[in-house]
C-alpha cells in the first residue's frame, strides 16, 4: 500500500518519535540506571568517576570532590589530601591532614548522617615520599608553624609512615619535642580545634 502521508507530516512524525525516544533514554538516566563506561550514575543521572574501590582500600580522588570540612577541592592537593571511610559505608575526602583530623574526631559535626559513626579506615600522604599510607599504622608530628610545610589550610599534623622519619623531623626544629609525636588514636577534640577551630564555632 502506498503511503499518502504528506512529506511534512512524515517528517514531523519522525521528529516526535525521535524526541520521545530521547526523552525515554533521558528519564532512564535520571532514574540512576547504567550510564555506560563513563562511571556510575549519581542520583541526578550524571556520570561520576569510578571511585568504587573497596572501602578498606584508598580510592582515586574525584576531580569534583569537596573537602568534608572546608569544601576545598582535595584533587588539587595530590601530595597532601586525605580520605577516610566510615563503617556505614561512606567515603569522605579532605584537602589536608588537618581537615581529616577535625572530621575524624567529630564526624557528625560535619555530616549529620555520620553522627555517632565509627571511622573504619584513614589514609594520608607520607611527608617524605608523598605516598598514600594507612594513617592507623603511621605517625604524625603536631606541627605548630604553618610556614614549615606548604600544605593547604595552614598548619596541619605532618604524617609519616616511619617513626624514625617523624622523629627526624622533630629533631630538625628547636621548638618541637618528643611530645609532638602522635598516633592517629591520639587525635582528640583539642587537636581538632587547634588545627580547624573555626569550623567548630
């Protein structure tokens, strides 16, 4: 049977059909469905970097991630950023060890969903090598002078993988003593307020 539909109507019908197809695909994306190889779908359907590393392992810092304390961009500070996971299954990124310390001590102050949450794992960058290390097995120096380390946000606790390197750093400066040597378990509210007090006001 010969199609007697005028060309203009046929073109319009094809246009509407194509538009409905695109709308359906768009709604599927907004529903959080697969978005191909571009990463996982966020609630808005936009592709996000694949940061689905096991929560017991560090993940690549997404370019658009914001610090969980100060909202700076951790990806801009690859030698100083930090990250942690909470047992609820969330991962939080930080621009610096000082911001990590503040969040570690009081997660619920910065994220209501993390009120009373238990921190599972923490990673920081070794001051000597800039390698990402497990903060629980590392050592920290309570640095009080912001101008001695070019990290973001002023003064920060300085992380080291080896105790010897931490002690060598302490011995470099007359105003630091053995009492400046810390473990992650030593982090408390006094330390958090020392480094990021304005975020607790």
